[in-house]
């Protein structure tokens, strides 16, 4: 599942707004002003054609080219999004699996392909360290990949039989999917796989979601151990929003968590193309003029990036959410239940895509809960979240949903050749 993780703005949006003489994107989303055109933004910021030529003369043009400013979401790091999800054999199934939501775009998966089955393994080398000390988010991310694989198998006329954790002696062996022939079933969820993207931009403030749509999303729960809880009205909605902001601040203030979070930020175009993973500026939910300017700037340090994340959480992510969703399980320490919760999240995200809704994971509260559990800290967030969950259930993850005001960017993805083994 893509938080899939915290995102950041490389420099203060409010500072850019002051230069440009307009409001920051989060303010514009409130409907107080119309979003300006790129030409107007550049003019008010004093960046005209002459300035661009001048910058080019001192190396700015080279940096724009070197950083892919005007050709975003191109190159090998983004080729997976155009790969075919239909065809013979198992490659289309793996193509779909690697497009799944996953925390911090770590892509913690490996696949072993045989004639009539695909095995899914965890790649523990892609751990988030102190941000995911019990591998909760890794397990959920693997569940997201598994769900895409299953949906795509059916679309290609293959009946999938899933066995979770098939070998107790091999903890990295997450699932075996046995495949037999059946009539193709190209469901709306399957069709949404290449269209699903995490949206970290502002949502349309004040625009509510039809309760029937939320009910239909809840109907996607298909096991007795998983659940979906909607927080679409106060005081529960406000309570969770406040907890999310507080948890983000706690992560930023925690040296180990901040370090391991920042390790997955990708600010350099060349690094994105080499690594094909991580959180990029193009997925930060910025309006187009802002994205171009930020990409032209030198890389930002950890403090700047993470203060930007905290600011975005407090002024954009939380206030503009139409609703928050909590994923619940009976036992959050149970690996199989975490995988199933990941599968549920992927279905919900795909369903939201079919309904024109934007969605972003917000897992800061649960990252702090894991930190409290493993480091012996006061269980502040552990206790607080339980007040929002029915008896007998434990919250495992969360997300926000609403109507987007920006087009979400593509996340880089490692190609099939980098994640597959043949038996």
C-alpha cells in the first residue's frame, strides 16, 4: 500500500506563495481563489521568458534538463505503468502486482514464477527500519500486490487459489497463487489498476461523499478478521485528524524515525531513474507551476523536507479530507491478518478510483504505535486510537479520501525483470 508514506515539499509553500503574490495550494483548495495559470504564476513570481534565458546562461537550463523538469514521469523508472496487464502467461499478473499501493514506495516484493503458480516473497532488504519496526506496513504492502495479482489473473482467464504463509519455516514466503483456467472476468477493479495513484494534494474542501459510496466500499470486506471503519463525522473525524498531526510531529522529532523516513525521499532525477522507488516531488500533490520551481531547486535537507511534510499534513491533508478510513483486524500482530488488510486496502483504493475519488494513506498514528510497542514508550497513540475502534477490533492502518483538486503523479516502479525469479 502506497503511504504509502509521508510526503514532503522541498521548500515552504507559504514562502513561494508570498513571492508569487497568491495563496498556497492548500489555501486555494478551499475555494477562496481560482488556481492560477502557469503563465500568471510565473509572471507574478517574476519568472518570465527573459529570466529563464538568464538562468539557463548560468547553468539553470542544464539543471532543468538534468532533473527532468519538463519531462516528468518518463524513463525506465516509469515504464511499468505502460506495461500490458492482459496476455498469455503470468507476466501480466506480475506487471499488475508491482503497480500496487505500498508504503513509501519501497516495493518490498519478489516473485517466483512457475508454469501454474506464482509465489510471492517479502524482500526484507527494503525495510523502513524504525518507521516499520514490526513490518506491519510491509505485510500490508505485500497484501496490496497480492490483490492486484489475483484481480489480473481473473481478467486473464486464470482462476487463482491463494494460500497464505504456505511454509512456516520460511517467514519471507508470503503467498502461493495456484492458477487454473477459467472464463475471463475483467472487473471494474481490475480496469482501475493502472489508473490508481496516491493523491497527496489538497482535496475539495467541504465536498462530502455520498454515504452510499462509503457503504459500497465497506462491502468490499470479505473476511471475518478484517474491517473498514469510516470516520466521516465529528467528533471522531476531528479526533483522528488531530492524532495524525500530532503523530507526524512526533515522527519528525524522533531522530531514528526521521532518519529512516528520509532515506526513502528521492529528490534527484538520476537517483529516481537508478533506484526506481521512493517518494518524489512529482507525487507530492503540488500544482504544476510549483512542481516545476521545486524541481529546479537544489535538493533540500532532512529538516526542510520533514517540516514540509508536517506543514502539508496540518494544512492540506487533514483539513481537506472528506472522510478518514480505518482498516481493522482482530489481531494486529497476526501476519496473515495484516496481509488480508492490505488486500482490502487495495480493493478500497481501486474502488475509490472507479468513483472518481482521491485517496492517500495516513499511517503516522500507527507508525508511532509500532514505535511505542518496540521501544517501551508511553502508549499515547496506542490508547488514543482504541477509542475510535469497536470492541474486539484493532486498527491497523488509515487513509483519507475525498475529491482531488490536482492530478496525482506517477510513482517510480522497479520493472518485472528486477523483481522476478523463474523456478
